[in-house]
C-alpha cells in the first residue's frame, strides 16, 4: 500500500500552505475526499473552478491515494476471507481458527492502512519546505494514480488557472471559487466636461449674479473619448504599481495579483443525445444568453494563501454614462480540523506504533461496518461495459402533462459550481487578525480604485463633482453600515447606489 510520488511542473501556488492543508484534508475527512473526487474526476465534464492560492491537482491525487488505500484494504480482506473459508471447508482450519484469522486480517489491514496514511502525513504533508529526499515537508509533489492521467492533469491545470482568460461558471454566481461575498456596490455617473478655469485661458468668474438672476452655464472642456478596455488597463496598471511594483518594500502587498477575466455560462445541449460521452462534448460550448462579462480581478493572498480576498471590478459605457461595479469576496481559512497535520509528530517511534495498534483494535468494529454504509450499488453500476464513458446528469424538472421531458435532448451544465477550496472553508476565522486583514485589504483596494478612477476621469477632462460626491458616499457607507463577520463569518452587504444581499440568497443556477 505504499504510494510513489510524482513531481511535475506546477503553478506558483502548488506548494502553498493552502494546497498542503487541502491535501491533508482528503486523508482526514472521507466526505471531503469523496467530494473532491466527484468534482474533479467523476464530473470531469465540468469545468474546474479557478484555484485561488492553491493547486487542485495534488488535492485530487491525495484523495485518490486515500481512496486506493481503502479499496486495497477491502480487497485484501475479501480475498483473505475467501481463502480462509476454503481452508475451513477442506478441514485445514476449524471454525474458531477461521474466525480468529478473519478478525486478525481485519485488524492487520486497518493497522497498515493507518500506518501508511500517518507516514504520508508526517512525511510529505508536514509544515515546511520540501527537499529532494522528501524529508523537509510539503514540496508540491503528489502520489501517482492510474486515474490521474496526463490528459486529466493538463485539463485541471488549464482550467483552474486564473490567468485572465475565460471562466465558465455553472451556478448563479459567476465568481465561482472566490468564496463568500462581503461587500458590493455599483455606481452610475454622467461624463460631462469639466468647467473651464483661468488656467485654461479663460476669464475667471466675475461678481456673483444679482438676486433672482440665474447664473450663466459655465463653459466646459470637451471630454476626451475612451473605451472600457482603456480604462480597465489603466486601472490594472496603476493598481499593480501603487500596491506592489512601485512602492517601498515595507509598504508592498506581495500577494497582490491583478488580472482581467471574462465570465460566461457553459450549458451544452446535444441534439439526439440523452447520455453523452466525453468525446461527444469536445468543442461543444453554448452560451444561449450571451452572458459573457469581463471583470478586473484584484486578488490578495495572505497567510500563505490560506486567506484570499478578491475584488471584482467592472466598467461599462452607455451613452455618456459610466457604470462601475465592485464586488468583494473572501476565501476564509481552511477548516480547523485539517490543521491537525501541523500537530502530528515528526517521526513514528516504537511508542507511536504501539498506540496505533491499540487504537486500531479499539475501533475495529466501526472500521468493519463503515464500508457497508457506502454507495456500493451506484459504484458497481459504473463498471458495467455499456456504462463506460457515459455521463448521467440530472435534467431540469419536467412539469409537462405527458412527461415529454423524457424525449428531450440532453442539457448538460458544464460550468464550474464550486471549488475544492470552497468545500473546505471554515465557518469562522481562526485568528482575529485574519478577520481584520479581510477588512483591511478590501478597504485598501477599494480606496485605491476610487482614486485611480478619479485620476483617469481627470485626465479625460471629466467633471469630478459627481464622482467625488459618490466616492465620499461609498467610503462613509462602508464605515457605518458594513459589518463583515462579527466573529462568525456572517456577512452584511451594503453599497451606495444599488445594494443587495449575498448572491447565493437570490437564486441558484442548475446543478
């Protein structure tokens, strides 16, 4: 039951603490392990959600390795039970001896499974930077597995990359993988020219008009035309420069990432197909409502990528009106139970092995009954030859009188609905300063954004009166009405012009 390791070229966050804790969680939590395999392997027709601060490939590899250990144990127990039964039939074993042999087999296989798991945790997944001999801690390497093919690895790495390309989402929320919403606002302002002043070669204002006489309309500059792309590029460059590239080291946000992504749905309808195969899905991407929207993603990864704060900023021009959107999300820390790997001993001595043997014996009844509670029937059905490669997904509810949905073409939601990181998010912050950092980075990004937008509008001769008034309203509203967590990750969202609760509360897309 030993597990070999494979080192491959990995993204920058492959060896982050978030990746390490998620890998450890697949060995601690069987429910989480099954969810990881379901999202990344069983439902491989789905797009993988963007991975903010971690790499999903090692997480899947460790989940498959943990499942393989369990399956090997069950196979050994089953084979041993058959051999014992045969030996009892031929008279080599008595009934009592056969019973003792089966009980010993149950204990021995459970013991070695725990031993291999513990060795993997204290060896490859302990804190610290890994070394070539695998003794220094987590280095991003992961166990090999037959189902973790190069094609699957390439698919996950390509789709999880938040590289400013295309994100295909499958639920209500387009910003899948970013966690929970903590703040939002939107703003619309007219783009009218700034008034001419004496510095522009015009006469300054004269005496105030007499009572009852309307003041003349001031002459205004001509607004320099611009596009949404030009404004987005300007904001991205200035944001990266002010917070990371062109500031002093002690004031720099090293975990800052600024990129632009387009978010769109991915619901595929295949004509004449009820249960598609993966080959039939190649090249089929539908977006019936043309829902693609581009957003600037400003992400700050802190606490070794265990806390990720992301702001999504969007701009749109309609006539002479600029519409701005701001949505802030946070990936809260990983479940506290996954941090157990940090408290395991650095090495397994004789005393630890004796304790492991005793605890295995004490938990033998539960260990023997747990597999019986699994979904053996549904898993066995997938092994049938005519089921190979077929995809069974729930279809939309059919409320027609004659049940005509049975004859409809298959509709498959291929967009990402969650990430393996979101499934492991803690309900509360582990440290007070993690909560304060969420607020801090959101406020810093928001304040810099408003100032950079102001600079851009000023350079294009736009009157800043309305922008400055709305900017003041946004900042004041943040301080008085926005409650982030209150210690329990219960967010209250507010804004300035258009407010709303969490997007997840409004509705849910097809699963």
